[in-house]
């Protein structure tokens, strides 16, 4: 079974549900009223979702095979939908509450978003400034080193981002 949490105002709600139906008809839509229930108990719950406003769109893939997950994701991306908040069943996470799992996935999502923004910044530097400004070159190098170290903590990346903002090195769009 797949648990599907779609924000009430999600612009992708109908597309996600219709695509899901093509791949695995065994899914359950959940809402904020399910957040404090343990994942395993939600599967057997008859409770219908009342509202979904606390979190962004989220899928818990319990039974979908890896090759089907890839095809499902590819089809969503072709429709312009990129779901960043997805969890796959593990022996541990099925005993968590839906809220705990979604908070963990959100934290991970934010971490990877930050990494992506920092990578984008260092991959597209101001080339003139890079040659003329030693401080700029140093900060770009330090940021690159942080990103290349797979054990860098989120707080360290957040500090790097703050420093780059303070130094006015981040182009605000």
C-alpha cells in the first residue's frame, strides 16, 4: 500500500492520484488527522483524511517495486511534477508516527535543497570576481570543500550560506 499526503491546495493532486492509479491501485490518502498515528496502524485505519495543511505533498511507498518507482517518478517529471518528499518502507520507519516520518523527510529535503543551492552557486561563479577577489575565491573554495565532504552537517552548510549572504555573494532572485 502507498500512503499519499497531498496538501489541500496542491496543484498536482489530481495528476499524482491519476498517475498512481496506473501503477498501484492500492493506495490510501491521508491527512493531518493521521499524523499522530503509527504508520502500520494507518494501513488498517478506516479514518478518512479531514484536511492536509501541515506538510507539503508526501508519499510513503510501502509496496511499490523499485523499477515501478522509477517509472512512476519519470512519468511525474514528464508532467512537470517533482516530488521531493518521498519515503520508502524500512523495518524501522513503519513503527514511527506519520508526523515523525514526515518531519524526518522534510529535514532531509531541506538539507538537499540547501546543498543544491550551494552547488549551483559555486558552479556558476562570477568569473571576473573569482580572478580578482581573493576573499571570493577563498569562500568559493571553502564552500566546495564542504559540499564534497559527504559528512558535512546541515548546520555547517547553513553557516556557509549565512556567511555567503553576509558577504553579499548570493544573488537574490
